[in-house]
C-alpha cells in the first residue's frame, strides 16, 4: 500500500479514538459530578458542567498556534505523538479526580497539550498527492465526525455497564493504542535542517504573515462560522424539540436523534464531496456547501414537527460534509511553504473559538429572538461568509497567487 494511504488509514482511526474520547463524557458529566465528586445543588452541577466542558476549548484555542509553530520546526509526527501520548495520560488521570477543581484543571491541561487533529491534518496534507487531496481530507474528516457522533453513545453505554471512572481509563487506553499505531505505521519525510533554515518567528508574527493571505482569512472565517452556527442553537435544541413534539414521550430519544442526524449525513457526504472536489475544485465545493448550509438553516426556524426538523438537519449535514474537507485542502494550497502546521493550528484555534462563543451567543440572544431567530442569524452569517469566500477564492485579486503555483510561474 502506498505510504499516503497507510498514513490516512492509521490517522483515520486516531482521529476517531481521540474525538470519541473527547466527547464520551458528555452524557454523564453532570452525573459524574453528582455521584462521584459529591456535588448536590443542581445549579452548581450545571455551572460546573459548563465550565469543565468549555475548559478544554479555552486552552486549546490559546495553545494550538504554539504547537503548530513547533510542528513546522521539528515535524508533524513528533507533535502528533506528543499530543496523543499526553492526552492518553491526562484522560486516564481524569478517572482519579477527587473534586470538580481537579477535573477542570485536567480538562484545561488536556486542551493545552492537544493538537492531534491539526497535526494529523497537516501530516496527511503534506504526504498525500495533490490529485487525491480532497478525498483524503474528506475521509479524515469522516473519522473525526464518526468519533464525535459515537463518542457520547459509547460513553452512555459504558457508564451503565462499568460506572463513570472506568470510562476515563478505557478512553486513555484507546488513545494510547491509536498513538502507538501512529508511532510504528505513520511515515513522514521531514527535513529538519531545511526547516531550521526558515526564519524563526513568534506565534504572533506567524499569524501576521498568514493574515496577509486573504484566502486563509476567508477559510478561517468558514471554520469559525461552521462551529458558531452549529452550536448556537444547541443549548435550546431539547426545548425546541419538546415544543415541536408536543409530549414528553420518547422526548430524550428525539432530542438525541435531532442532535446526531446532522453528524450522520456529514459522515456519509464528507468522503464523497471530498472526492468530487478533486475533480471540480475545492473552491466550487466550498462555495456550494456554504450557500447550501445557509439555506438549510432557514427552514429550521419554520418547521412544525420533529420529523420535518430531522429531514432539514439531515440535509444540512450533507452540505456541512463539504465544508471542512474543502477548507483543509485549500489551506494547504494557499499556505506558504514551511508554515503548514502553523496554518492548521490557527484553523483549529478558530474552531475552538466557535465552540466557545456559539453556545454562549445562542443562550444569550435566544431570550430576545428565540431559537428561530438564532437559526436565521446563522443563515445570514453563512451567506455573508459565502460572499467573502467568493470574493477571496473564486475571484482572487490578480496579484494573489496560490503557493502551489508560485514556483511554476517563477520558472
């Protein structure tokens, strides 16, 4: 098997285990705080649950650019192994937490050392032939989506079977095994001497250099708005489902299904649209997927039944499946040589920013405009981003030349 295919297969499983481990705690976090860590007040449990869950994203947002800089200096595989083994240890330690403060600090430490996802994306992007880039990014994304969808399910099943603490031990072991596979099977050709010859700049200076590439700024905007739009309505989604459902019978099932159906269609469409982008261009797929996603947010504000909401959110997931793979492939295309990992780490930071701001915004403004208004705001923002992408990528300024073509033009 070709090296890039081996890398893609191993890192698919790595993405799956890491994202599943990160989301496994969602179904039982509040119960873990109540039954194992001694909290009794419902409001206190709710506050701690939100803070602990968000803590991982806060530190991830702050530290991803640093790990990206080091990856460009010392290699992507080294950073991938650092993150994988580190998260395996920290995840295991969460099972020994004796207080909410300890669990919060471990979650923040986990976000600090995380970086498996951007390192995996950067490694795959630099080892995959250009003609297969869209397919590789789509398939890699499907692993992350599969882990995100199935993580809460596995967490709930194992919580009933083994209790809460063993889940952290099992998750740590799975991430450790995935990282071991990467250690022995993933290959990377990285010239440290050549990397050292590039000017060594700070994280802020690196961002300033990348900010001069208008295409990258538009792509970062896409990443932020995807997470922002998806998570803004999530705090009120169970209540919205209850309003549409009209009764409490099977309410938990329908609330969970509405939340996961978008991920299911995303999982299916990501490899398909990724392969299509190899044929017609990532810019076109990105533009179509952005407009389609924006349009699919609008009917969510006007549905009259849970069934209609499920259908619309399934269609939304189909369009979302074309966004992240296209963004990742285009970031590689427009990033200057030697800054690939840094570019992907900044992209991960914008994703974490969307994860943080989205739910806060949705919860804050829904009291004024309702969840229907949140859907419409998301649609408007995605449409605005589509125009931005069209201006920056589909009709770039004549002076802007993608990185991959500069050497050809100079020769």
